[in-house]
């Protein structure tokens, strides 16, 4: 059954239990070694991002905080020690990383040996089948069987050599694991203790900087001095005699429109206020009036009625109408006695004199603003006089895309594209992509589709031409001079074009 499955899968029919078990153990070890090495590389990249990468916390603090800030001083002092400690750690562990890389590289060569051994075993099995067929059905050529026998012997000898080589390499791969993988990995992890100890001591020595109070600066404060507040309505109040509204607490800009001189002659003289007094004198209305004592308290407001605006503009006369009904409820007698009637007349007469004295100031009161201009907001529009968006535009001053930030980002971009390590990494990435058969086929198909020349289409679809072109591009991408030229070209482009975040 196993031979049948091997035939369907294209594997050799001949089963070697010892070799198959050894191959299985090797593949499992290779997977574990590759996974461990990849995690170690990610660990190193994260360390670099934490301490020296441009996107690290320390780099952003130096970028966005002022030099006098405690955080900026703290990071500056730490970076002097941390960067050198990190670089020294990388240099000291180079030999351990070299051993790991050598051990990882052996996996690929060993897999190639296993592949060649399986291919040679298939050739041996094919030769065996031909010899068996010639023996069952002899050929007319008597030398054909002997020739095939010689081919079989040659292939069998090559297979034995490859099989022995594969077994020895797998055996040695397990033997060298301690020396080339386990111990270097232990040394790398052990060296991290010294690296982190130096970082910890650096933080402790500079911890006193973080206890300093950071400088405070509010850029909006200088623009708040010229801002005018919304008009306060608390300045609108009724005067002591209840005759008009008091607007003396408002600013001069609001009071000037309310003092027109032509309106003064139009005010009625004090003698014209007598008709309201006669309205309260008729006897038919006196029975509903309260006793003399309440009258002296309740009728302090009537003198203000002539000074108030017309009834349709000021609603206070409507509030005064229900007072006779209240007096009827509080009064015990509907028909006062003669003494009460005389007292009422005397009180009314004696009350007219204070009313005349209270009416003396009204000729000066027309200068007070009537309620009608107060109800019209068109005369008082402080929001139109104060336009903060035109005077205060701090977002434009603190926009991150201004020229200083552009210079910083341009300098940073130039340092990247001119860095030899980054150029090598970029060239290696381009070379790896150019040598990818899938990428070569995609580029060849695109060139063939875009070209109308049959010869160009034929060459673009040729796999050999694609491979040679990819190797040429990969060789050029890995060339140091080409990498430097590309970095200089990118730097010139950055300097000639504005760069913002």
C-alpha cells in the first residue's frame, strides 16, 4: 500500500525506514529552529524601536517637547547612555548571531541534498523497470539489456553516495545543535541582563530630573485680554420709585443711542399728571377701596403710571387692575361708614401732595432709555463689533505642517535615504523581489500586453529572459554604487519638494 501511495505522489517506491524516520526528525527540528530564530529577530527589532528607532517614545519626546522641559532633558541624558549601550551590545553579540545564521543556512543545503537523493532514487527505479521489461520481453538488439544494466549500475552508485551524504548531514546537524544554536542563543539572552542593567542605572541616575516642575505656557492667554464679554443683563433694574428701568451700568456705546435731544420737549409737563389723580377721586369707586392704612401702602406705585410707556408696550397697568378685587376680599364692609369715608377723603387729599412732590423729577427722566430700544437688538450688537476669528487665529500658528516642521522632516528623510544600512536593506528587498519568479512572470506579462511588437511579446513571455532580467535587476539593486546613487536621487527629490506629515 505504501508503495502504491508513493507512486501516486511521485515519490520513490523503495522504502527505507531508517532514512524516512531520520528525515522526519530533521524536518521537525528545522521548523523549530527557524521559528525560534524568527522570534529572536523580531525581539531585536522591538528593542531597536524601543530605544533608537525614530518612532520611539524618546524620539517623539525630543520632537514635541521644548528643550527646557524636564522630559526633554531626561531623555537627552538617557539617550547618551542607552544608544551607546545598545550599539555595544549589538557589536558584542555579533559572533553569536553568526553561529546562528550558519546553522540556519545548513537547513537549506540539507534539504537540497534530500531532494537530490529522492530524484536519483526515482531514476534507479525507472532503470530497474526497464531491465525487468527487457528480461520479460527481450529486445531485438542483444546489447540493449547490457547497456541498460550499465546505466542502472551508474545510477545506483550515485544514489548510494547521495543517500550516505544525506544521512551524514542529518546526523551532524543534530550533533552541532548545541554548539551552533543552543549556546549562542543562551549567550545572547544572558547578555541582555547587562544591557538592561546599564539602562536601569541610567534611569535611576537621571530620575531627579523628572521631579522638576515643567514650564507652563498658554499661547491662548495673550489673545484673551482683547476679548469683550457678552453684555450683562444684571444692569437692567427697576429704580427705587419704580418709574423706569436703570441702564446706568451699561457701557457708553449702549447709552449714547438712547439719549436723543429732540425727544425732551415732547415729554408732558408735571401738571398733566393730574388726570390720573382724578380717576381715583370719584365716590362710586371709593366703596371698593381698602381702609386708609392699606391705601397708603398700596398706592405708592400709581404716580409712576404717567411716566411708564403706553399700555400696549408696558404690561404693568394690566397688573394693577385686579387690585380692587383683592381689596374687596380683604375688606369686611362693602359700604364704609361716614367716618371712614371722611378718612378716605382726607387720606386722598393728603396723598395728592406727596404725589406732586414725586412728579417733580419726571421732566429729567426722559433722558432715561425707554424699553423700546432695549427690545430692539439691532442697536446693540456687540458680537458684530468684536470679531475674534479675525484677530485670534492660533491654529495657523501651531499647525504641524509649517515650515520648521518641514525642515525637520526633510532632514530626517535625508538621514534615512543617505544611510548606508537603509540603502543596503532597500537594495536587498528590491533584489529579492526581482529574483522572485512570480514577479518576473507578472512583469513579463505586463510588458507583453502593453507592447504591439511580436518579438517583444515573445521575449517578454520567455521564462529564461524573465529570469535573466530579474537577476540583472537584482545584481544592480545589490550594487553599493547603485544604492548610493538611488539614495542621492531620493535626497535631491526631498530637498526640491516640500515634505509634511
